[in-house]
C-alpha cells in the first residue's frame, strides 16, 4: 500500500480511483485514511480528485475518506444520478457496496445538494453534514453567456488542453479571479501549506476538463431549480460560509440554513469568499475538525 501523509501537497496525485457498480449505477471514487467513514463531495468542475483535496484542506487524519466523482464527472456517468435525490441514493448505494453502515459527509459548493439529499433520504445512515460554501435553495439568477461559451468550448479535448496550458503559465492569475481582496490573496499564495493545496485544486480543474463538463452543466441546472425541505434534516449540520462569497451570497443562504435546519451550527467566515476553505483554512479546519470529532 502506498504510504502518504495528509500533509503531502497533493494526495489526489497519489491515490488512484476505482469504479464500482452499485445497485443504482456506476460510480468512481478514491479512498484514503482509516477510521470512521466520511464521504467527500466536490463542487462544479470537480471530481474525486478535488474531493480528496477538500478532505486534506479542512479535515484531520483519523478518518476513512471516500471521495467520489459525482454523476457527470470523470468516471461516473450522468445516468448514475442526475438529480440531487438520485445522487443521495447513489451515495447510500456506494456505502452498501463497501459494506459501510454509516458515514459523515463533507460537501463544498455544488456538492451541497447531494449531501443534503443523502441526509434527508438516508438520515439513519448519516452521522452529520458539513456544508461549505453551499446553497440552501434555488438561485434566481442568469447564467452569464461567457460561462456558457467557456463550458461549451471546454467540452472539446483540444480546447480543454489549451485552457490548461494557459492556466499553467500563470496559475496565480487564475487564483486571483477567486480571491478579490489583495491582502488575503497575497497571504494565501505566500503560505507554504495553503498555496500547494489551492494550486493543486486549480490545476485539477483543468486536468481532463472535457470530462467535467457534463456534470458542471447539470450542477448549473440544479442551482436554478432545486429546493430542499431543510426543516426535515434531523441530524447534526455545520454550515461554513464566507461573508464575502460573490457566487452564493452569505446573507441569503446562511439566513435560510439558520432558520430552517433545526439545531444547525453556523460558522460565518469573516472576509471569506467562495474559496474560503483555502484563504481561511486554519479557522475553518478548527471548526470542522471539532464538529467531526463530536459527530463522525
């Protein structure tokens, strides 16, 4: 077995994925660590590799992390679960195939709906949810035309390779699009622990980009249409959200989470944007680790 540490710069490059045919569909996933099971769910433009980076960034060792590629990403076909409900069922089916009775969930951004539905539909198997920069209800917004063009072009391997090559030339310029505060940006790129993780996540986005487009388009549709009966979540939930998130406004979503989920714990990250897991890693990791120790 390959030896590694949670502190290694990019475990997603060291841990190989596998595929499993479950009762409801095929799914790709990768595992690392030993201990209580924790499912790691990536956001848009992601895959199992970004799930591993998420776990590395916000959690401590001592858990069995199961990072999946959600339907439409990398090795998991969209037919395995287009809706959040179906994706929640897919997570339960994967646990069945691995002979795991219970698991906690770490979810970031677009992985939130699948996490919520796993908690709603399989609450007896869910030890708790950590929802980072996720949304509480459908968004009333118009998708920029430039985003539609970019996702269309990225669906072609040659264009995807061109995008990756351009990003590699100046990765800090790519990162700057996600961190608007110049002081926070500089602190992030200068941090010897955080920048390797952040840069690995950015590079992974451009790796096999064409194989992440179907899932990203599906996530965009979900963002505009999905609503959740949050009042029925009867399990521990931690919501982590940056106060300056430009994509999913803090005041809108945190307010809904706070009002609708019984007993929810909320951690508002002052000055944090959508990538607060990197820019404010230490304070988020402290909160997440304490929550996991109590519940997972």
